[in-house]
C-alpha cells in the first residue's frame, strides 16, 4: 500500500524569525491527518518564548509578545512536550510531514539544547519513520516549474485548500494534504517504500543545495554557501 493511502502526521512551527540558531518557537502543532477526509486531530502549543517577538513576525502569525507572555506556556516544558510528541510519531512508523523540515526540525533541535532538553535525534529508536518534506519533493519532481515554492504556492498547484496561512494547525494540515496529492500525481515517489522515500529526500536536498550554491556564486556572492544537510542541520555549538 502506498504511503499516500496511509495516515500521516504533520508538524509545523510559527516562530520569532528565520534564524535556527537564535530564533524561538511561538506556536507549534502536531496534527494527525487521515486519508479518508475525517477532521484532523491536532495538538497545539502556545509558548512564551522568553524574548520579544518582532513586529514583523507578529504580523505574519498574529501572536504578539504581550499575548504570548499572558497566555503561553513556559518555553522549556512546552519544548519538552513538543519534542516528546514528535519523537513518538517518528518511533511509531507513521510518516511525519514537515514543510521545509530543515528549518522546523533544526530550530526544535536548537531550542532543546538551549533549555537543556534531550534533542529529538537522541530519542529515536532503531529505524525511525521517515520525514516527508513537500518542499524538497516538489523541487525534485518538478524541477523546472517557475514561480514560488512556498506552502501557499504548493497548495495552489496541487489543489489543496489553505484558508489560514501561518496558523500552525492550518499549515500542518495543508502540508500533509499537499504531500499526499504530490505522491498521487507523481507515482514515482508515491510508490516508494518509506525508507527509500526518506533516502531520496536526503540526496535531493543535497543536490538542490549544491545547485543553489552554484547559482549564488555565479550571480551574486562568490563565497556563498548553502547548507546541504536534511532534515536537520547538525549542531556545531
């Protein structure tokens, strides 16, 4: 049975910014998304990140510093819960869908280290279930399509509704449905065994990074480097 016919769990973060080494988690969602159209089953978190949420970030996800401080959990306990839930999914054999996994999973790793929490990678037993990254897969199966590759663009291309972009639950559900639609449309990836699908994305992400690095060095910055690791950028301290 293809993974496109199986239950998926999706993970998404909304954050204070885009730097995995310095920015913080504001909201998180882990959402079970079945193949049969039943309502998704989300678990969500609102965190007090312990820092001021920049206005630019608040304008995107709608969470202000005051709101997070008043209503959010302390970051440490919340990050422990989030990491535990994600580890449980990966250890269960259920595919974990993460749009731009290199960002969300790397930021979760850095938050664990910041708060003295055991990182996700240290919690995985044996052969964990795969991560499915719609961003990496879409670039792999449709390399030369012009235009943006953000979640909104992928949803439009694959016919997936996205009514509340930058809400962690809405984005997670949309990413899972986009991944499923992608696998149905592109049978070469839809037919892959889960372990092979994960390995394909490791190779594809590295190839995409090398291509972007080559382009940047040719057009704007001769010293540009683009991280090739996927789905987590290694921590170097």
